[in-house]
C-alpha cells in the first residue's frame, strides 16, 4: 500500500460502507396500445413511438387536440355518434326508450367508438401514475350507419395489424409491467383471438409484463346466453403464456362522459332533420324547440355557442333530455382493463405487489350491464374444462361495484393461479436480474458467490419484513444458494456459468374462507 505514496503528507481513502444492493424495479407501469385523437408535440410525431407519461395532463399535451381559443368552437377529444332505431318490440339487449308508444333502440355508429381516451382517464381516476402510450393511429371516418341492435360493436377503423405492431414495439421496452389494448374488443372475434395470443406470447417471451384482457360481449351481455361469450373468450386465448394474462368481466358503467360531451351533433350523424322529426312526435308544435333548431341551423341570428344551444334544447325538450341521458349511459359503458391498471397501481403503492388487487371498488364505476351472483361467478372463477379463470366485477349492496377475483388465465395451476403470485415473481426476477448484471465478467469464485448471495438475501429480507413472504423466520421465507457443489459443478464453472438458486415462500390470497360449526351438547351442571 505504501508504494503508491511518494510524497509525505495526509491522504484520504474512501471505503464503501455498504455492499452492492438490489434496487426494486417498478411493478405497476402499464402500456396502453390504441388510437388517440392525435399524436404530436412541438412539431414531433409520436405515432408508433412508446412514450412514457406521468399524468393525464401530459397525455393531453401529446395525444389530444390542443385547447381551442376562447372564441373558437372547442374540439371534442372523443365524439361517438348514436342513432335511435325504431323497433317492432322491446329489444332483449341494449338500451331503448319509448317515444309515442314505439320502442327506439339506442345504437352507435360502430366506426366512431373508441375506448383508449376514456380508459386512460379511468386509469388516472383510480390512482394511475407512470404509463407508456403507444398511439397506433387517429380516429377514422364514421360510417354514417347505425349497427344492428343487439350486435357486438366491430369498428372497421380498428385494425389488427395496427395493434400488433404497437405491441411489438414494446419488445424494446423493459419497464412496462402491464399490456392493455382497450380497443381489442372492437375487433372481430377472430382478430381479437389473434391479438390476445400475440400479447400472451410476447409476455411469455419477455417475462416482464402481464396482459389485462376485456371480454367481447361484456358491454351488452345477454342475461341468459352470456356464457356463450365466456366460452368464446376461453377458446380464443390459446394455450401459451396463460399465467401472464388475466381477464375481467363484465364492462363497467362509468361517469367519464358528461352531458357536455354528447349533444345534437352526436345524434343521427349530425342530421338535425331526423332529430327534430323525432322530437315533434311527442312534443308537437313546441315553438321553443322550433326556434332553437333554426338557430342551430343558422337560420336565425344568435350569439349562443353550441354548448349554450344544447343546454337550451335540454331545457325546452324533456324528450331530448331523456335521449341525451340514455345515450350517455350507453356511451359510458367501458371495458374495465384501464380501470384495473389504476387499481393495481394503487394496491401496489399502498400494500405491495404481493397484495391481490381485489375486494376493492373502482372509482368512476356506478353500474354494471349484468349483476352476477355467486352461482354465476362460480363458472367464471373455476372452469374444469379449459382451466381459464375470468375475474368477476360484481355489485354488492352497500359497497357498490367491487372487483371480486384475482386469478390469472391459468386458473387450474397450483403455482400460477393468482395474479399477485405471477406479478411478484416478475418483480423478484427482474430486480435480481438487473442487479446481478454488475457481476458479469467478475471472477467466478467463492468471493463473488458470497457477495451475490448476500446482496440477494438482503433484498429478500426487506421484502419479507414488509410482509411479502410467508414464514416466521427468514429461513422459512426464502433461501439463496450459489456455490460449487451447491448450485454449480466444475463443468458449469468451466463453461463460465454462475448459477444462483432462489426459493421464496410467496404470500397467496385468501380466496375461500370456510367456517366449521359443531353442535355441542349441553354440559351437565
């Protein structure tokens, strides 16, 4: 040591007080893949570029229309269009209203329906933080034709190739831990199956994220035949990577869209004549309504904005007010995947990745299209044939809408049945993998093995103390092994392989609570 000191004096040497440590990787960073109003900021295009955001405001800056000047007409970020279609009898499925004794189904122009914008709003409403956005395109042209009442929505502007390409872009991103395609249910059943299998295969390949799926048919389930949609979903998820996927059913009725988001331009493709004719059936010779429509068409001078004219029409016409109210209910029926990403983020932040994201409410959810009972859920939670579990979202009196399931699609697996187990292993594996990269090219000897074992043990101890593992003692909770004749042979060392074996006792959720009651005979005095 003295050889390097050549000049008399005082020298300071800094010695590391702490060993190398493992930095826990983030556990709740979703990647949303879908269509946005636009994708540019300060002249740069963000289409098909995975972009990390930290707030809904940041999402609006990059992926939404800029705020219009105060004097201009504001541009809606999302403008679905709906039609009222006369029916011979009351439809079994879907929303309808009665006008002059006739039934009218409220159905959308399918090419105007998108879920990405409101799903991201739901994510942040439920505690979302960092997220990746992959915008695969903007909204397409309306078809100006209503879909058939009772059919599933298939938006021809939503393309399988767009979404698959967006998912493939995430192969270069290690940080996202959840994949979400809110508009996947707007594909045909066949294309939806291809997309889900692609997502699961990529999850299996990368080992860094899970996929959260929605079920086609969950928006407007048949009260009797809804199990057909469940069977179709199970048949379409394939057989690979099932422990990396989970699904939630049904859709949720939300409050994301308000009265200002739907107006007369949202009905009949903006055809005012059809709307005015329909209102006149129940409110004939209403001069106020006639005058308002003249102002809307520009036949009478007015300084009122579209928003003000819409409010005036809502006040003048009880029927129009009812139509808007019922249309909003239809428009607010959204897939739950975006909300679940927020629920998972909140659960991770408050409890830990080992806590099941269940028995909790969804902020913004106020109704369900179908109310599942315990008997109904039994067929979703456990399926002896396919083994694929689907998590139910249920309504409970006094508690409103609750997430009532925490299973992966690999529902019959003893090891990978639960979402927190799969996500916990991803968290542990990725944290240890990133930390041990520092030891690549280090000597493959006992000194290195000891440091690696100590580093991983310290990390696992911190998780155990937070309640992430079962076991009263550390020895019960986990083990770390690394060494010659312990995890490696001489041949392994000659092949330049250092093998570390880690065992953990994962906390599993209490899914079933069973009480045993015994009738006790009366004891003698």
